C-alpha cells in the first residue's frame, strides 16, 4: 500500500473550546464483499478516543483531509480503519462502483460535518479466494476491533450513525440489479 501524504485535519483551542480545522466533508465506503456466493461487510468498532458512537460497529469512513481527493479519502479511510487496499482488490477481483465518484452527496448538519459522500462498492472475489485479513492501521483509540459480518447480520445491527440504513439504501438502489443474484431458471426436462 502506498503511503498517504494528505495533511490530517487538526484541532485547535480557541477561548477554551475545541475547533476542528477541516474541510467539513466526510466520505463513507459502503463496502460489500462477495465470497463464494455469500455477501459480507467489513466493520470496525469505534475506539474510546473518538468523539461519539464509541464502542459501536460501523462502516469505514471519515473526514476528507486538506490536500486529497474524495476518492483518495475513501481509499485512505478503508486502509486506515480496515487495512484493505481497495486498488489491490480492484486489480485482483471484480469491483462494482466508483472510487472517484460518489453515488450520494448530501448535507445534513448534525454538529459533525456539513457534507457527506457515499461510495457504494461491491467486490466479487475470484472463485476460491478467501476474505482478506482485516488489520487496522490506526491506534486502538480509533478502532478497537475489526471483523467480517454476513450482510444479513450487519443489516440487523445497530451500527454507528445508522450505517445499516446506508447499506439498505444501497441494496435497494445501486446494488438492486446485482445483489442478490437472480435465482437460476429451472431447465425443462
């Protein structure tokens, strides 16, 4: 994995209050991986150093740094939080979705950010391939655990920031024509 050279956002104290110097844009990788015909979602558990939703499982995502593209931010966040190299997955397997163009851009000021961008990504692993190892590249203060969850289980979880609703929206929209796969048509005897 190439080293990311973006400039991280920073926090400054102004009159005793924390002010984050950032671009106020978040990216979210809504990543589903298909392995031997089964759908899995890689999730990470939010660590104690984060400002909210501590201890809850979530999809990989975070803030856009100063000098990076939104696509670069998606790749960096997935690498940092899960240890997955999206470019490597794309090169070795079949990736559906765009690493540069979000499918949804919205503004919901919830005292967290001004603009959010969703990146639905579905990776179909080559036959016989195993789910990749998940190895966070950040401190346990940010991510305490990672794991692969069957899609149906992830949809039933109370994920941080309502990420289960993001998964459902993508399944009903961007992924509706490819997952679940159509049932085989019976052949006449």
